[in-house]
C-alpha cells in the first residue's frame, strides 16, 4: 500500500492527545506518515513521541508558560465547584468550558486552512467536542474520534453527556438536558453565527459537533457500552475497545515501609492534580494503611513534604506501564485512566470532578468494574475499607479479567490503523 499521510488534531488535553498518540503509533508502524496539528502548548508532547507536529493557535497567541498558567488558574478557580453534582456544574464550570471551546474553534479557523494545505493529509482525524469548519471543508475524508464517554454521541435512551447519571434515570436525563440547553443557549447561538460565517448550516440547540459521514471511532469497550435506543451503524461507527499507547517501562521503587503491601496508584490527571488539599488528604490516609502507594502530583511536587514511607510521589508516571503493576487504581474518570484500567484488568475507585469523569465513574460502578466515590465526602476508615473490599471482590476480578482479555485481543490502535488505511484507499 502506498504511504499515506494521516493528520491528527486532538483537543489540547492529555486524554485525547495520548489516545491519538496510540493510534498514530500504529499508523506509523504500518509505514505511513502520522502528523499532529496541535495547540502550541502541546507540540512537545507529540514531538516527544517522535511525531511531526504543526502549531494551530486555539486562542490568542501567548508564551507557553503564560498559557499553562491560564489553565492552571482556570481549573484552580473552579475547585469549589468540583464538590457539586454534575447538573449543578452546568452554570459554572461547564458554561465556562463551552465559552472557551467555542472561542478555540474561532481561533483555529485562522490557521487550519494553511496548515492543512502545507501537510496535505489523505485523512484528518479530529478528537474534540466541537466542529472545525476548515476540516470538514478541506475536501478529504475526516474521522471523528470519541475518546471521552461514549454518550458524547447522543441517544435518547442513554444519559446525556457530562451528566454522570444512571442509565435508567430517565427523569434525571430530561432535567439535565433542559438545564444544559437553558444555560448553554447563548453560547450555542454565538457558535451557530460563527458556523454561518463559515458557510455551515446551524446545529440544533445543545449540539456543537456532528458525526463524520466517513468514520467515527469510539474508545469504549463492549463490556461497558450503553444500551442505545438506536444502535450506531457499524459502517460509520466503530468501537476501538480502548486505545492504549506504548510507553517506556517503569520500575516500581523500593518503599521504606509496607514492602510487601498491595500497590495502589493514585492519579487525577494533570488538571486534577491542582487540588493539592485533596491530594494531601489522600496521601495522609493512605500513608496510615498497609499499602504501597504511587501518587501523581502533577506540577505541584514542591508543595509536598514529609511524605509517608509507604508513599512515593512524582510529577508524572508512564501510566500504561504503571497500571499493569498496580493492584488497584484511584483516579478521576478521565478517558485514559478509565480505559487503561479496563485494558489491564485493574479495579478502580473513581473520584470524578468534572466533564466525562462523571459519566465514566458511573459506568465503572454500573458495570461492576470498580466503584464510584464522591471526591470529598469520605473518611479515612471508609476509604480504606472500600479499597480492601474491592481488592477482595473475586467476582469483580473475574469480570475485569474477561474485559481485559477482550480488549487486548481487539487491539484498538491496530484496529484503528486498519480502518484508517481502508478509508484512505477508498478515497485515494
């Protein structure tokens, strides 16, 4: 097969970014050119994995340090909202996010036509929650990657995206949709005006993106899929059963205490690490346990002193190399952590704070692959008891083993590479 060029344009967040890296690694292994379009702040992430990357401004250009500071302050300013139910985050965190996302689409339109012309991709893969008109209008097939919760593709029979609601709570679904549409209405009207300026038809209220007419890739694995009222058409929608990237090996350090204790890995992602008080509370509780504990503290390492002897903290871990060695994972419900725990068959206690973390936490609990725990409403004895109960749950362990075997047999990145190759050939 001739070499093709595949362009990847993930959202400027580590979850979508690293899932696209996993697919790009498989595409490159097939002999193709994998190129990233990137927010300037993420260029070095992709280059660090050996990929060509081109900047696309998603906001007013500013130094990387200033941009990082902006998002740090954005997240930390919303920490009081993280204790709220998802429906009560709509008029604060969710609203502010959608305002920023719409502005990012407007900014991207300035750079995208020129960057796409320079790269000349055969297929464009976009992992985001909003339409970039230049991608749709470029004249080459484009693929939508859904790395967040599967319910990003709406269906009347399943919970709305970001709601964190149980599958059967239909009254709750309706209330969430009504609240979302009421709060987001002015932002949506502004986005539709932008679409009109770009020659695109308006979207229905609440919708900021559409399914690709060519191919849509969902990361959710079969064992946790929703029962949709209208099943997705396989010719356009394919489930990757996870998409775990390759990482460097990780050697678990020696611990000064609990040398033979079960290993617990704690990570709330790069943004969730900003909740330093919560992280310190968890470290203190786990420091009095029988476990060995690895904790991802992000860019806040200097704020941690007097670490218990059974706890090891770092600013970053090669997570796909760590989770297989852990006995249990405590995470925030981000799509990487969610699918990696399932892929490696590790039980999770999910403490969500925003966005699709709420949905993924509910799916972990509803499908018996772990437990959902309120981010703040817990005490030390209850947390340690829940960990012990989870570790001793043989039925959960068997379910996780079956899910892991299924996902590893499917090999999501390779499946994605095959689908992308087929798409490129059909439209060559």
